[in-house]
């Protein structure tokens, strides 16, 4: 009799899950989740919180047959295979170097005990291991990677339907989810969770709403943090509660405007992030452009803490950082502004910002997080030029023209006239008094002078430009 183990990792869904569909062809199928961080980076607090609730929802979708374990995934799988005469193991492919090697080792060990490992490609749209330039070297620039390496390849596979789930079995040895993933030590409270429906169905509802109301305005609308023109699906994509293949094909079926193409290109940037992580493993901790190894970075703990807590004295930055901490999410435009400010106005190395985002973001995807930070810092592949330094006052007035976003997350400025909202230090004393603001008490003064810090950053860049 055929028996299968389906190992869930970052594919916590039933729709468009080839591994699940194939595992269910066996007479008995044992779905399993193993909490093992020995091969990968420890999850941040926000990710642990999301993962717990995502697994809880998935278990319901699997008729409460999902088994939970904590420990070395190879050892646990091998033990279960031998103890229960498992014939096949199914899982999705990962592109994190340590886990990828671990899967190769597991395949060999399973073969020795007459069990077959089936690995499915379902995390990315294309097989990023096979996309190379004509000289068989990896791409380092996004546009040729996406246009020639991806779009000229065969179209991504179409999603597979949700299978009939009728032969699942739970291991008696399964631990309780609360034992495998403990939330007792997390600082994040249950209130943050109430803002999200952390389920596969929740992802589908968000997606349908975006297709109807946001996609046709996406290219320009995505820059305005107070507008609902982004999907807010990033946490669901990160944990595989919705598949990128579904997103791709749904958008293609929806139309062919610049808005549709721009959304597809954003999926392409995600592909590029995984591509860089796979082909350049040191990318996860090293500057992709080595000249930045000689950049005169500085680390001032007081400035860093002010940035983390949204107390920089620059309203659009403070709004973004507070949105991050209060919701586990930060809109893309403030995400870029906040990142630029840390690395270019405070001269703090991008890795410090990456660590904070890793801990606070529900969508803290290892590849995307590192690639995003290296992009905004100017140190990455096809990165924004270092001399492109976002002006927080101009960015705030342009992309939050009514001040709605700032006043939502920086409520102490709710009475500040729009004229001075992005630069409250320029407001006359009478205006500050009327707005009930005492700078330095009710709202901080700027922690650095923007113009001066910009010049310091540009001079620092000039010092390594010839490297």
C-alpha cells in the first residue's frame, strides 16, 4: 500500500499545490509541518506570529489532520518513513542554500530505505536555476533578466485545482501546534492579528477585491499609501497562502494595460530576488557591489532607535515606521523612503534596517527583504543609484497630499495645517500652539538636518566612486 508524507513549508495552501495533489494519489497521505530553523535563518517575531495562525487555518482546511513536529526535518522525516512504512515524500523546492542542500541529502537517505522524494517547483513562476545569459552566467540586471530570461521563456504553468481531500491521516506522534510554535514570549499582541484574516480564504478575498478595485490603477496608484491600490498580499505570498502562478494568470486574463504589466513586473522583481539569492549565496549578507565594503558607514544607536520607533521628526518616515510596528506591514512608498533615510541620511549600514524589518514584517521574505534593502542602499544588483536620496518632505507632500496617511499613524500631528505637516519645525510658534504641539515634547525635532546629511552622504559616496 502506498503511503505519502506531504511536508508543508512555504506553501500553506490547498489551491494550486501540486505537491498536495500528487501526495493525495497515495492510499494514505500524512500532511506534516516541521518547525526547523537549523538550515535557515531564525524567523522574526512577526513571521512567527503569522506562521502560527496560518498553520492553524491550514489545519482546519485539512480536516485537522496536519501533524506538527519541532526539530531536524531530515531526522524526523526519516524516522516517520521507517516507522510507518512510508513509500513517498512530497515537498516544494526551496532556494535558500542550506535547505536546498538539505533536500538533496534527504533524497539520498530516503532512497537508501526505498522511499522516493518528490520535489515540486511552485515557489516561483519560472525555474530560476535554469535562467542564464548566452554565456551561461547569471544575469545581474533586472530588465534583461525579466524580458529575455523570463518573458521569452515558456509561460508559467497554470494553477492546478484544489484536490478532493478525503484520505488524510494524522500521525499519533504529532505535537500540539502551541508546543511547536510558542507565542508566549512574543511582544506582539493579539490586536495586530485582528487586522488580518490569516487564511488561504483571506488571501483569495483580498485578491478578488484588488482585481476589481485596485489593479486598473496600480501603476501610479501604488505610490499613494492612503489609497487602496495595492493588494496587501505580500504576507500571504511569503507563506504561500496564495500562489504566484494564480496571480500571474489572473492578471493576464484581466487585461493587458500598463497597470497589468506593471503588476507582472513586480512579480518579476520577486523572481529576481530569489534568483540573486540562489546564484549568489553571499548576497544575503554581503554588499553585492564590493566597492561599498569601503563605504564609511556609521552606527549611532540613538539615531537607529529613533528610526525604529518612528521618532525621527520627519512625519512621512515616522508614519511608515509606526505603520510597520502597529500592523506588521508597511506600504511600498514609505518602505523606500524609510530605507533611504536610514542608509543615506543616517549612514547606517543596510543590514541593520534589514534586521529590523525581518523582525517586524509579516511579509519578511528572506530574498525580498535583502534584495530590497540592497536596492535602496545602492549596494545591490541593478540598485537605485546611491546619489538618489529621497527627500522626505517632498515625498510626503507628493504621495500623501491630504496628510491622511501621516495623521493616521502620527496622530499627534492631526491638528497641524497641511502647509507645515511635512516640516513641522518650519511652522511659526502660533501655528504650533494652535496644533497643540511643542517640538521636542509632543513631537520630536528632526534627528538630523536633511540637507546637511545629504551632502555628507554624497561626499561619502564620492570617496568610493572610483573603486
